[in-house]
């Protein structure tokens, strides 16, 4: 029994909902080639437990054939496309040599790794036989009878069941970031006080640094300083700054966040929040380090962090090559992981201060 069909455009619209921003290889999962691949899988019944699809089934499909949606027409197409030397339609979607992009780009790099498509392990990659099938639970999301609300709920359930924890976290992060771009962002400091920051991704990342990063990687965290764009200071721990002799000139060197780990040997952490640009590069690191050494502290009592939304976000990709040696990167989509731009993490390290001082490679 072949499933009812949506057209390619409607399938692509649903793919955009099933795979929201933050999904690994999202562009490949929601592109026209992916929508056409899913359409053909449904067209020939290449669904878990039934038929298998070969890439040639996709690139030999054309608009005229796609419009023939009766069960007999679909069965006849499957029978014909399996045979070598079958006449090809004049309005075919792809040329012969594009089968590599269907197999390698759409299936191999996107739909298979993300858990949307199964592969028959008994059929070689180079075989002309079908070896790909939609998972049954994903195929169900393309039922034309599903209205908007039930479809969205079912799509969320599919993601929860099939996506990896990291992928789910990234999707959640982007949803939080989207919400934070429209309304003010409340931030709770380690001492329990509340602050409110302006809407925007920078504020969302700052909130994550204070509420998520600090308790994970610092032993006894304190917020010394928080600023927003436009030189607005949201939090300034004057008593601590004065007692430590740290002098910040907002007109010259304005950090986004300064945290302090006040357990045992004091450690300062300078944080640059990177929504678009402005990471801790070499010049910035040297300037911030000077603040600490001029106050009489040792260089190893300072650490430097560039905070991002995720490793897949454009800002991370844009600036990662310019991050300073002797600094760290952290993404709140993967909150338990810290990227060190110097040396190797020793076994058993769990706190930021255990990374400091960092050993510069020879």
C-alpha cells in the first residue's frame, strides 16, 4: 500500500519544520534535492519495512511523472526505473551525473547521519539496487491529513526520539536565542541578585556565561563586571574591583564580562561575548592581561574566554581562526565542553583554573 503524497513544495515546507535552525547539515536536510528525494521515497514506497530506493529513482523522476499520483502509475514507475535502458523523461529533474550529489550529499551527509533514512547494509554503495528507506516514523510526518498543530507536535516528538543530545541542545539554544531577541533577558548573578539586559543574542549568551558556564567551570564564581553594547554597564562590583586594584576604563578597554573564581588562588576570567564578532584575539588578550598585571597579579591568574552560541553559528566560523593562543572558547549549545587553544587537557581536569597556566607549544 503506497502512502498518500504531498507535492515537493509541501514536503520542503515540512522539512523546514522537522529540521529547525541548529540541526546538523540543515541546509542539506531541507534543500530542494532533499525534498525531491523524500518525495520519490514516498512515491515508490521506500519506507522502513517495505521498498528500498536507489539514487537513480530520484534523478530519473520528472515533473510529468511526479504529477501521476495514482497507485498504478507509481507502481509502473518503480518497475520501469529498475530496468536498465528504460527511456528517460525529457523533463527529468537531474542529469545522470548528479546521482553522486543525491547519494553523497543529500543521503550520505544529511538524511542518513541524522537518522531520517535507513541504509540496507547488505547492498553495496555502488550497486544499482535500492538501499535507502525513510524511517517509518519520519514518513508519517508527511501524511497530507496532518494539520499544522498535530504535525508540529509530531515533528517535535520525532526530533526528541531521533536527534543526538548535542543536536537537540543546539536546536534548543537557537529557540532560546530567538526568544531572547524579542524581549528583555533576565540574568541571575551567583549571589542571587537579578539584572535585566536588552533583547538580543549577546544578552542571551551573557546570561548563559553567568548562569551556566560559571557554576560548571569555576569553583566559587563571582561576577565582577557585565557590560552591554553602547558602553552600558549592567553590573559593576565596585567593592571587589577597588579592593583588588583593578582599574577599567570603559572608554578604552571595555570587557563584556569579568568573572572571578575566589576559591584559593584568585583567578580572573575575561569573557568576550561573540554574537557577530569581537572575540579574544591576541591584541585583546594582551590588553586585558595588562589590567591584571598592573594591579599586581601574576599572569597565570588571568584566563580569557570567547563565548558563542554554537559551533555551527556563523560567528564561530567567522572568528575561530583569530582566537588567541592561551584563550578558551565555549558554546552554550554544548555547555559541558571547553575548547582550549593551548596544550592538552590533563586527565581529571574539571575546573577552569586547572587549565591555568597554559603551556605554550614549542
